[in-house]
């Protein structure tokens, strides 16, 4: 079977990417995460995910403007991409300022450690845009599972929902935090 014309590949690439940040879009998450999730179950591999949300992002847009907010999102994606494993991990824009990091073959403790490193790095380093130097913080929710003994009711959607639950616990506990835990169905 031969590949389609270059335009087909380009359209496929564009359909799976967030137009602003270049990382995977939410539509891709549904397709790719399900495949990765099923592979982890079949091969008895660990799988972790991290939900990231920029704290008080609306204030950035209100204070500096949406173009500056867009720059902050793009720079955050570059920072995260520089830390995750390019060959196995992936990053997706899940909502406005919310991102999902998927970590195949990663123990929950290692995923929590990665989230903490990202949290500290984001909090200590200003993001420079064309006109401003902006300090931001982010909150993180981390979960995962070991498929050698997977919970009975685990699904890709449930795993993402659990990471989101831990993210909102971090926000409710003051923001600029990492909250992690096993999947609880």
C-alpha cells in the first residue's frame, strides 16, 4: 500500500494538532490514548498521566491581553516538551490552558516526580514574551495504574477524569501544587 499524496499527510497532521501550540489536540487524545491504554493493558505495562493547568490564566489574559496569553501557552508547551521523553511521552492541549501529559511505561511515583520538577521549573522561571516577563505557576494532577493488576472499571476516560480530579484537588489546596494518587474507580 502506498502513502497518499503529501497533502493528505499534511491534513492529517493539522487535524491532530492544536493550531496555537502545535501539540496534540483534544480530538487526538480520544484516538491515541485509547490505543496506548489498550496496549498497556495487553502488554501489562504501567501508564501514567498528568493533567496540568496554568493558575490564574484569566488574569494573564485580562492584564496583558490574549496575544500575550497565547505566547505564555506556547512557551509552556516548549518547556514541557523539553522535559518529557520525545520518543514515548506525549503532550496534548486538553482545554483552554489545560494540558494532558501521557507517560507510557511510567510508574506513578516517577510521574509525580516529573510533575514536581515541572512545577518548580515553571514557578521559578519567568516566561518572556515580546513585551513582558510574566511569572506563572501551574497545578498538576497525576494518576496512573499498573496493568499487572488493573482496576476492573478502568477506562481511558476514567483515567483522565481521575487525573483531572487530582488537578482540582491541587487547585482547591492553594494552587501551584502536585497532587497524585492511584486510580480509584
